[in-house]
């Protein structure tokens, strides 16, 4: 039940972030729904295909379609209030990657993958819905820019495996890893921390 709730919360967070991006691009209602849908389930779909869990989750469980549809309707109705809140898109996107990273790791553990592969699977789950969203909206995906994004997922996933080695309850370790991802991403943006520039100074 705990993991199911986390999955639903992550789906809602990413669906709303997809709606906000799509509406900034002035897409029609169908376009808004498609962007919200791929943002919410894109990473999980790729994850399930990679571990051979087919049909993928949203095809087996119709509740995800209802949750995404409800999230889209909610976000469209209250879009002005959501935009009023500062950095709302960033907030929902950050919550989404925290929740989905750990869901991907849990799926990897269920498939008997090594910790390193579990972390990779968690990062894919968290990031690739956003990658598809940004590509469809003609943006360079944030994961490919210098911002701390996938790195935060890797940091949180690694911390989870370190915490469970300690006398630390598994559920607390799970929640702590989610918070580490959210805090790491938030602090990186607040203090403008980024990966190093490998290209040097660009000539004007």
C-alpha cells in the first residue's frame, strides 16, 4: 500500500508538471493531455520494458489513466493559481523525481538487479518521462543540461543502499532517500550548483 501511494503521488506530480509545460507552450487540450500522460508514465514504461514486466503497469492498472485524467483536469482548472505559486513546475518536477527514483529502485530489487543497476533503473524511471516531455515540447531535456537533476537521483538512490546497511528501518530509509533527492535538487537550484563546464569559455 505504501509503494502504491508513492506511485500515485509521483504520477500526480509529473502529470501536473506536464500540464504546466504544455500550457506554457499554448497546446490544445489534447496536446496538454498527451504531454501530461507521457511525463507521468514515460519513465515507468521504459523501466517496465527493460525488466520485461509487460504489459506495462499503466496498461494493467486502469487507475493510472483515471489519476492522470483527474490531474490534468485539476491543473487546467486551477492553472492560474498554480502559476501564482512561485516555481510550481519546479516543485512538482522535483517531488516527482524523488518519488519515481525510489519506485524504480524498488522494481529493480524485485527483479534481483544489483544496487548499481537498481539506481540506474530508478534514474531512468524518474527522468525519462521528463525527457520525452521536453523533446515533444521542443526543449533541450533538463537532464542533458548542466543542472543537477539525474545526479540528485543517483545521490538519493546511493544513500538508500547505504542507509539500509545501517540499523535503519527500510521504510525510513526509503523516505529519507526521497527527501535527499528533493533537498539536493532544491539546494542545487537555490545556490546555482551545477556540473562542471567541459567546454571552457565560449568565444563570442
